[in-house]
C-alpha cells in the first residue's frame, strides 16, 4: 500500500489501466512517473455545469445539452454518416457521426434521452444546429438536468489516449495523494510565503479541478504562476550549472598578442572603434586564462565583428593552435575566406577552406592538412563538423551568425577540439541582437560582449515604406540614384517558403529592370546558382561593373559592398524584423547617405504594418529585436533550430518576461542555501529535454 511514498519516484505503470502499451504512449508525452501525470496540465476548461436548452445553442461554442431521440438514420450523401436528431422542449439539433459501430447504431432508439457535450458547429440544410461526434451518454428522463460535473479540464492528448483516460489517471494520482503519498515541492517555503503562492499540491489541484472558470490568461492564477516560476528557475539553474561545469574544464592558455597581432592592426587601414577595442580586450583576457572562453559577441550588421574574430584567431595561431571558423552559408564563408586571406596570409598564416562542395581527392587533401596541422585556420560551413574532420590542435572555435546554428552544432564543433581534458575556446558571433531577457535565459551559458558602435563615417539609412502600386516611381528613383553614382540592391523575398518561386520572382524583376533601365547593367544572384556563379556576380557588383543587383534573400548575411547605397525590398511585409534589419544592413556601409525602400503589397495586416513602421522609425538593432520578440516570439528570433531550447512547458517568454530578473536573483539563493532542490527542479522540468541531456 502507498503511504508516504514519493510519486516522483513511482513509475506510471503503478496506476490502474497503465500497461506497457499505454506507458509507451505516455512516454511520448514525457510522462514516466506518477508525478509527471500531475504536471500534465489542461490547456483549456469546459463548462459542463449547465445544461443549455437546444434553442439557445450557438454555433462556435462547446456546450452541454440534452434531448430525446426523434430519429436516427444512416445517410450516404457525401460521406456515409449516422444522423441522430434530438429535441428537447425548445428545439431540434442533429448529431452527426462519421465513425460508428453497428451496436452504436442499434442503441440510438427513438424516445431515449441523451446528454451530449460537443462543439456546436454549423447548421445542416434541414435547419437547426449540428454537432459532429459529440461526447454522449444515455440518461433517463428523470435524470434530466441533474448534472454532476462542473468545470472539466481538457488535456493535450496523444493517439490512442483520450480525455477520459487522462482524467482517470489524474484522478488516481490525486487519490494516492489523499492516501498519504507525496509529491516533491521544489520551491523553498520562503518563496511561497513571500509571494503568497499555494503549495504544489494545492496548485495542481486547482489547475486540474478548478472551482471557477479560470481567466483566459491562466498565468493570472497564482497556482499557475508558481509553476511558471518553478520552470524558469529550473531553466536558469540548469544553464548556470552548465556554465560553471564548463568553467571547470581546462583550455589552452594563449600568449598575449605579439608581433603578428601588431602587424595585422597596422595593415588594416583603419583604426578600431572603441567598442572593437573593448571587446578584443575582453576576449584576449579570456583566452589568456586556462578556462575555456564561451563568449557571445553581439554587434549590429556592419559593426565590424570580423576584425575582432581575426584578432582572436591570430592570438590562438601565434600560440601554436589551430582555429576553426564556421559560417552558415557558403557565400558568407567565402567572404570570410577572402578577408582572412587578405589579413592573415601576409603574416605567414595558412588559411584553409572547407565546404560541402569539396569532395573526393580535394576533400581528402584538405582534411589531411587539417589533421596534420598544416592549416592554421579553417574557414567553412557545417562541413567543418563532419565526423571525418579532425584537427591536430584546435584551440579556438569561432561561429558566425550563431542564431542559424543549434546548440548541438556548436557543441559538436567544440568537441572536435577536446584533447585529453583540454577544451577549445569558443567565440560565437551574431548580428541579430538578442533582447536582454532572452539573452539571460537562452544564452546563460555564454558570457556576453557587445559592439554597440558602428565604424565612423557611416550615415544612418533612411527608410521609406511604399505600396507596390508605386513601383514606377521607385524605378525612377533607382534611375536617378545610379546616375548619381550609387549602386542598388533589389531584393526579392521568399514566396511561401518556395525557393523556386523566389528565384522566378527574381528573374522577373531582373527582366523588368533591364527593360525599364536598359542604360544600366543589372545582375542577378539567387539561391539556385552555383557558388562560383554567385561569387562571380557579386564580384562584378563589387567592381561596379554592375549597377543594379537583383537578389533573393541569399544576400542577407555578410555581403559587403560599401558603394551600394540604395536598397529596394519587394514584399517587405512578408519578412520578419530581424531579417529586414539584416538586409538593410547591406546598405549604409559607405560614406554616402543611404536609403532603403520597403515595397509592400496592400492590404497590410496590422502586424505587418507595425513591423514596417518600426523599420522606418529606427535602425537600432536592439530596439528592433525587442519589438521582434514581442511580435513573433523568441523561437522565431533565435531561429528554428534554436527554438527547441526555448520550448517551455508552462512559461512564456514574453508574457513572463517580468519574472526573469527575479528568478535570476533567487537562483543564487537556492544554489547557496538549498542546493538539494537544484537537481529535483532540473529533473522535473528539464529531464526530458534533448538539449539538456546532451550537454
Ligand atoms: P559585421 O559585424 O556585420 O560582420 P564586418 O566585420 O563585415 O561587419 O565589417 C563591415 C565592414 O566594416 C567591413 O568592410 C570592415 O572591413 C569594415 N570595418 C570594420 N571595422 C572598421 C573600423 N573600425 N573602421 C572602418 N571600417 C571598419
Ligand atoms: Mg559578419
């Protein structure tokens, strides 16, 4: 018998009705212990306390109603279905079943009473409301109106496990609690007292069996709030464990930047900005210690992160280590390759390049060089973290445009450098500024460096928002611009996720511009072109042989043509803020005042309108990121792959943002005073998360 047993430790199979098969299914919902069942929370509630007269049923509502069977028939119009017509004293309603058994059909006898619950959806041709597949039970006429149920919780379910099964499991778990079983309350009681929050069992009970209909925003309930807090706390503790765990690892200690570093700076042809100098100092302090650096470098597009990366690379190479630089696209990797060749080869550093197109002999020779330590720095794409790539002495990993890569990829590349117990230093760079709250949680395992200053001589880009119907005027503007010696980007955006369509649109735009502006040279780059072709076109644009470059969103990252000072983005309303900001960052890199024209197709949704307005109002990447998070959520902001990292069970990044600082503060207390809670918390909320399991 159960008495003072921890439900956290009891396998779910101890409940009635849970055999191996059901347990398998529950596992898909991450339910393995009896306590897990209690944390499987409803996502909405149905009011079954009140029998609604049939005449008062309104389409679009889930309601409880009762009626006498007037007629039951099988019809073959469209799909074979069973129709059951009910009436109470006020009106008629039709129940429609597409799936039904013979015995079910036989029970639907005229004159019997049914109590039903379902979504009143549409009106059948015969008139009256219709409900498809309601829940129903037979009642006697005397039982009419005698409703026992009140509010009923509705649970996320999985194939083969329905609402009823869940309700039964949850009920069993609460019965065990009544009989003296326990479930671990992972919050310090001082926290509960301070916030006037209910205990864990009280909270769970209220959420599964509410007395009153909860508010539409369930986070207003303190029962729910404490769970949100718990999850955020668990998340934070886990990340800080990760961070302190990683700090215990050892890394190679690099020497202070020497002669090569000085020569590099001298040859640059410009002075570093104050922000670049500060960040370089932060990094060099890190890599001159023997704890692995884990640093996130944030800086707006064009803020000059590449120079910072190069400086760190030289320090590593000077100390006898190899460096890997990973970029998300070949175009970007190639651009880095060029920069690094220009900067580092004169210093006698060998720069290697490895991307997906390298095959066979070429691939082998490149990977041989890497393994034998003949290459000092390797620049490439995802190809860098294939199993076959091994380094002789990898000391520094640099990842550009981090938001494109998942945590896994970051760790995979890091692991390549693990030699004995030595871990490589890691520098992660992103041009997508991350709002502070998001950075606090999502990147708590990384230290943060920010370049908050653009190189001198840049003039902010002015942005205008113009409907597509005025395209002719925009083309005139391009004409004037090119006459004034400007170069122009014309960007075609993604059409319904289809790269082919996007390329088509770009081809059409190219034809249009060529025919309307025959006096200028117009080129085209798109994602379907081979890397060499793309590179050639980009080079023509850089050399100013091309005046106008039509591009799909492939130019989003990294392309650097300072003379381009006018950008037109077609269908700008389709893009998110982060992407618009990235694109716009391609202009405003030279000395001339730059313009960006956001062309949109009317009518604009409110959300799109808001996005385009923000773009017009500000060029501050951090402000844009803040707004982007509000409009689209953190998952989108961090990139799809990264989003898994942010998938909370009860918390919501935006809704609960104001709790995050408190959590961060309290986490310290818990670590200090109640360390025994840490593992329980992490286990409860994060045990099943792949990302955490792998770290
Ligand atoms: P991002 O941060 O977007 O990666 P880049 O590193 O590509 O930016 O730098 C953008 C451009 O600015 C490059 O042409 C780079 O050489 C130049 N640049 C970087 N730092 C400075 C500086 N301090 N002064 C002038 N130009 C700079
Ligand atoms: Mg860059």
